């Protein structure tokens, strides 16, 4: 007759029962220390290797470290690794490869117990996660409000000098937040060389990687995987000095508006990457840009750049953390300061060129050179009237059929608004949308990107042999193509 709590098999094999209790005790003691210690103890008990593999982060814990790749591959394709034991654990997969002398029963017991303890640790972490997430969101808000010194002192003093910011949007942001939290395993331990903050602000996920100068790219890889898996669009700003965190934050939002299903994460420095600016003659280009931008401060230029990159004032307001009314008022003031109509599509294209220009070698050159009377309404002839620019423009928009060219030019003049452009062209909005899709396919460009539209606008003007007049649109009669 067996004693209470002891099975008949264990009574018959007291040594096996004692060994099972010792195994469980060792795993329990390791679990109280950390997940890494638990995995290390499991590997020791099976006399082989152990890996906790996450589908996003890869190997969360691995003993030995060299087994990480094997563990991830085994979790991804179990049939190719039949000698491995696998158990779901804490949203990941526990993979054990026991040594040849370890009995299968013991290996299975270690795998099951380890997975159960990982689940317990995961449940405990989930209970604390809500409070930790709220703390992260608060720290992100403090950084954006300019309290960088206080936050940096709390997290690591002068060790944390730069920030890289990611802003993600999409229908599955809450789930992505949980997945990314588990993958990044953020810590607020002081005096670390890097710290990742994850916060939910106004329905979007903000990831701020604080580090020392160079970004190792680990968080970028994780954000990229999460974006693909959960179909999010993301923008990346920085790395910039920690005091410029608000700039990185707004740059990330501007970059996100250029993201597509084919390219879900876009760095700010790649937004509207220009093929035109490298072709412009450097000296007159820099003189003209320096002259037209002289009345503007760095803050003015950043606001205009975000506005032009996002393509609308409400989007710029969201990126900058301002109200749409404030952005409209500031742009009206800048329009008066620059003495030009910033609502004009050509002026906006020229302004984007000016904001991208390299700094002039002589800061006073614009006052004495040919940039002294520079205006945004027209570029100096020496800037665009070159063989290289003409070749670029013909290569971009050459070959467009007349009706597509006229429709595209009209649509760009209306700041990519389909309804007013269709009304001026006297075509149905569906017809215009179809034509724009044909234009995008012919140009092999993303017309949803505001900076791409600016360069296409310049290319159309550079290759124009006559006015791209909506009245000259070829007509075929019928309900859709009404005759004027």
C-alpha cells in the first residue's frame, strides 16, 4: 500500500521518486533567480542544451549560447529535429536536446517542469506588466516634454546620450505592444549602456531606444519583424542627441507616412530620398537655398519639413504634437515671412529642395552672389537648366500619354486631392483614380509619398513643352468623358 502523495510506481522505485523531487527542487530554485538560470539548470539536468525560442526575438535564453541558432531552427521546424523535446512556454517554445545517456522519462520530466515554471514566471511578469507599461509611457511623455536630464539621470546619467524613435500604427497595435515588450524585455536598470522605452500614446506605439551614440540595430530588427507580422506601418527617427528627442519623434511620424505594405518601416533620412538633388550644381543650389531660407530659424525649417513630408497640416500636427490650428497659423506666418504663397504646389516643391540643400560654404554668399534676390516661386536657371537634370526628368516622366500627363499635373496642382482635380478635368473621380494608378505603374513611384509627388511635379515642369492644361485633355465623348 502506497503512502499519501506517493504513486505505486514511486513506492516501488524510491530512488526514482527521490531523483524526481531533487530535479524539481533544482528547477524551482533556479526559477526563483531568473529565466536564464532556469534554462541553464534544465540544460545541466538533461546533459545537453536548452533554448527558449521566441518567434519574434529569436533565442530568448540559451545554454550554451552556441546552441541558440539550433534551438530557433528546431522550434521553427520540429520535424527536422526529432531528437529535441519541445514544449510551449510563456508565449515561446522551450527546446531541449538531451544527452544520449539521459533516460527519456527524465528528459520529459525536466521539459514539462521547466515549461510549467516558465509559464508561472510569465504570469507573474504579466501581472506587473501593466504597471511597467504605464511607467514607460510616462517616461516617454517626459522626454517629449523636454525633461531629458531628469529621465536620463534616472536611467543612466551621462551614459545615455542619444535616442532612436519608432512610431507604429495599425489595427493590431495592442497585440504588437505585448509581443514587442516580450521580445525586447525592457529594463529600467540604472547605469546600463542602453534602455528601451515602449509607450502607447494616442493610439500608436512609440518605441524609444536610448543609447550611447551608436545604435546596434537590435531594436530596429525587432520592430521590423513585429511590423511585418502584425501588418503595422512604422517610421524611424534618429539617432539624435537625447535633447532632440521631440525632433526624432516628429521625424518618425513624418517617415511613417511614406511606409507601405511593401516597405513597412521607413527611416526618416530615407523619406523622399532624392535622385534630383545630387544632380543639381552644388554652388548655385546652396547659394539659392541659403538665401531663401535665411529668414527661417531651425524650428521653422523643421516644421516646414515635417509638413512637406507628411503632405497635410493635420498629419504634421499629429507628428509634431501640436493642434492643427496651431500648425495652420504657423504656416500662414511663415508664408508672410517668406513673402510667398506656401499653398502653391510649385512653391512647396521648391521649398522641399531648399530644405534638402547642403549648407553654403560662405554664410554671407547669398547676400553678394546670385542668390541675393532669390525667391521660392522660381529656381535660378543655372540650377535646373542642365543636361543632367533634363535627362533625369525625361527618365522619370517621359513616355506618359498626354491624358495621363495632364491628369497627373492637375492632380499635383490640387495637392493630391482627387475630387477637385476630377472636377477641373471634367472626369469622374474613379476615372482619375484609374489614371493615377496607371501613372504610378509607369513611373514606378509611390505617389502616396508627398516628397515623391514634389519631385514628379518638378519633372513635369522641366519637361513641359506647352501648358499641361486640363482644357487640352483628349476627349472621347460619353458619360464619363464629357465634352466641354
